[in-house]
C-alpha cells in the first residue's frame, strides 16, 4: 500500500475525517512528501526524528486533505504552546495518530471546537479501568457481559481523549480522566457530563463514535453555553 496517501474521507456529524496511511518504519520522510505541507510545517517537520516525524507529517497531510474536502486551503498549522494544531479562527480541527495511520477531522468552526481520537483493537488490559472511569462508569461496565467490557472501556477512553482535545482551548490545563463521565448509546453517540475540577463552563458537549475501516474513531464537539 502506498504511504502518506489518503486511505479514506468520511463525512461525519462533526466534520470531514480523513485518514492517511503511514509507513511501518521510522525512515526520514521523503522531500517529495514534505513538499505537500505548508513550507513552515515542512521546516518544523525536518527538526523531528523517527516516528514523531512520520506522525506529525501524516497528521498535517490528513488535516490539509480533510480541509480540501470542504474547499478550504489551510495556512501552516504549527503546534500551539499546548500541542494543539494552530488553525484559523473559522476552522475547527483535530489530529490523532497510531503507528500506521494518521487521522484529522476538520469543520467550519461556528464557535465550536473539535477533538478526534483513533484507537485500534488491542488485547484487553482491564486493570486500567479505575484510572479511566468514574465509579458510575465502572458500575455500568461491570454490568456488561465480560467479553464486551474491554471495548466499552476503550470507547470511553477514546471519547475522553477527544474531550481533552476539544476542551483544551477553553480550559488550557490538564484535564483528568475522572473529570468527565461518558455514557455511550448503541447508535454512535454518547451522553457526556463534565465534572471539571475548576468549575469551568458550562459547555455543550456532543460526542460521537464509529468503527471506520476496522478502527474506532471518536469525535467530540464543544461549545460554550450561557450559564
Ligand atoms: C494530549 C493527548 C489527549 C493526546 O492523545 P494521544 O493518544 O497521546 O495521541 P493522539 O495521536 O491521539 O493525538 C496526538 C495529537 O493530539 C493533538 N494535541 C496534543 N495536545 C493537544 C492539546 N492540548 N489540545 C488539543 N490537541 C492536542 C496534536 O494534534 C497531536 O498530534 P500532533 O502533535 O502530530 O499535531 C494525551 O496525550 C493525553 O494527555 N491524555 C490524557 C488526558 C486525557 O485524555 N484526559 C481525559 C479528559 S476527560
């Protein structure tokens, strides 16, 4: 399979998501690939090494390609001081990667932020559950048949990572896994209640999930609401 190429574009309720294939080895990204980025992104990428370089480039290619689906040409999206891609105010977008794939979601912002996360199906490690889940979520998980519990945990984990990315521009601090409670339905959405330790908000939080090409993709869209 050719690498650094779009694997898919999907229209989702939160925006266009594009996935880009990544090489399995951390070889330096070829100049021909770097030239598809904005010049400042390419300069930034040249300072990175190994898989970090591969993933950064894949994420930026996915961002550009998703934006192009909406008829938008992005200026250089360098990381901001907290690690998020810096985007023009009219654009909402987010990036996630795994070893051989990078995904990005892009939408018109309309006053909202986006977070996206991609997860692969890995062997179960249920011991992490208390670190990720609040007591009510743990209880809901334990009520499921044992064979369904790991996926239910990964789903909540992924939605929380998406929440982290979407809420960061508002709170600008580390948000812990116990600061959100997630209750997924069976139709690709989840109810989210925030328990932010500094009482920020209120926020309207919309969470979605889907299995796309064998991987879990979650996204969260957040807007501030009137108190
Ligand atoms: C920041 C964090 C969410 C990134 O997730 P990850 O699984 O490590 O990595 P992913 O590949 O999914 O995402 C990496 C991308 O996240 C984005 N990102 C990093 N920091 C970010 C921030 N503060 N805000 C928004 N996006 C951010 C970047 O685009 C980065 O890719 P890039 O550097 O190539 O641009 C994760 O490292 C973390 O700290 N998680 C713990 C906190 C948490 O999830 N709390 C739950 C709150 S309910």
